[in-house]
C-alpha cells in the first residue's frame, strides 16, 4: 500500500514541486496539498494520512504548531521541512512531536528516504539539524547523563532509540514485546523529565544533555 502523504507549504512552487516529485514514485500517494498548518490539521482529523510533510513558516498555523496538533490528535506522523535559519522552530518542533526535520535543499531521493523512515517509525534528524539542537536545545536546564538512573534494559532501549529504531524493531532486537518497550520508554521519559521519544535520541546523542 502506498504511503499517504500530505504536503503543507504556503509556497505554491515548492508545494507543487514536491507533489510532482513524489507522484512519480508509486510508493507515495499525495492525498492533499494545502497552504497552511490549520488546513493540514483539519485534513488529518478527517482523512487518513501516513506522513504530514510540513513547511515551518506558514500562515494561520506554522509547521511546529501543526505538528503538535497532528501528533496529539491523529495517527499521522509529522515531518517538518526547514531551512538553515529556523533554529527556534527546530527546538519547538522536537518538543512538540515532530518525527523528523529535513532541509528543503535536499535531493528528491533523500526526501523520499526521509518519508519512508518516518513512516516506518524512525526519527529523521540531519546532521546540520542535530548540530543546532546540540547547540541550543534546553529543557528547564542542562542535565548531565546519569547512567545510574537507568536499568541496563533502559540503557539498551535509549541507545536503540538514538539509532532510529522503531518500537517494533527494539522489541525484536531485545526479544521483548512492544508493550514492554512502551513501558520502558514511559519510565525513561519520567526519569529524564522529557516529553517525547525524539527527545530521548537527542538526549543520548548529545552526551546526556538536552
């Protein structure tokens, strides 16, 4: 079954360009193209969408705000398109449920790969985006990684999340159920004060600071 993709961008050239590029691949079905975040949220609430490809800077509701609503209220997975000067949005996007950040200047194949990865439950953070997160992302205050807070199993799960593993893959790798994985993730979030599994990945990759 094709991956159902929503495209939200207020730039008609980018919006239509993405539609043409993705429509050439039978693996993707473009279910709708919209010009602002509110339209994206409203569509996801009414119709099935697998991945919502969201521009950051949009009228009415920006990509970060739309990602938060889509993540909280629907099963669609938000993937945000960004540029080099969107640092503040990157931080907020990760806090609010975005499954990945992708620079707009990427070649078509990389955009397609990112959509596939997000659809498969992975986290997509390009190096330049991750560097910005390392430089500027804070939650309350910087905390050093204290391994003593976690059990060995929790540490294994943190490492696998940081590698981009989905819950199903973690369960298969560690020979435990997906339900057990979810319980461990909840425990990790509670111990770190984080709010989302994407933040766990950044927390680990950044040497235990976020």
